């Protein structure tokens, strides 16, 4: 069920690019949902199988996420595109790769977690946008957790 958030994210990204306007609440809602998916469904198999390799992969993923954030420092279309690309890679990896594969799963997961958190906790935006980001992220995370465990 959580995989539906990826096509919706793509449609929102297309709509935002067409009208040169960002929609912080729905983007952050979907990132909150994706964050729940990453925390409770995507990353646990890697950490339960090979803790050392998964830990190393998560660190590498975070480093890659920091590099990607520096490449797209603005808060807008480029950053949203970067996020949706890595979220899509995570979902495709999860759908088509059988087994835990600790290192690549944790690298992808670490990068995706960094991207999701970077969207949920933005820097350099107005108070209104920060509140909308927080509201959307919390609501999405709660819904994602509910979907994961129901």
C-alpha cells in the first residue's frame, strides 16, 4: 500500500514544475509516509541479517545523501526531484531484489532516510513553511506506521 505514495509524489512534482509552485504540506505528508516505510519495512531486514555491513552501508548512504544535498542546495524542484529519485530506487530495489542484501539495502535506505529527513526538517524557509512541513510529515508518518502494522 505504501508504494502508492511514489506515483503520487511524481504527480505532485510534475504539477509543481508546471505551475512553478511547491506544495509543502502534501510533499511532506508523502515523505512522512515514506519515512515510516523506510524505518519499519525497508531497513530492518538489512540490520537483522548483517548488522556490521548494514551499519557501514547506512553511514555510506548518509554521506551520499549529504553530497546530494550539497549538489541541490535550494529548497525546491531540484531537491524534490533528488528525493523522489532515491525513494523510487528504494521501492524498485525492494520490489525486485530477493533477500536482505544488507550493504546495498542500507546504502539506499540511509540515503533515502537522509533525503526524507531533509525534507521534513527544512533549513532556510519561513515559519509557515516549517509548520506545514512538520504537520504534513507527522500526519504522513502516523499514517505510514498505521499502514505498516495493520
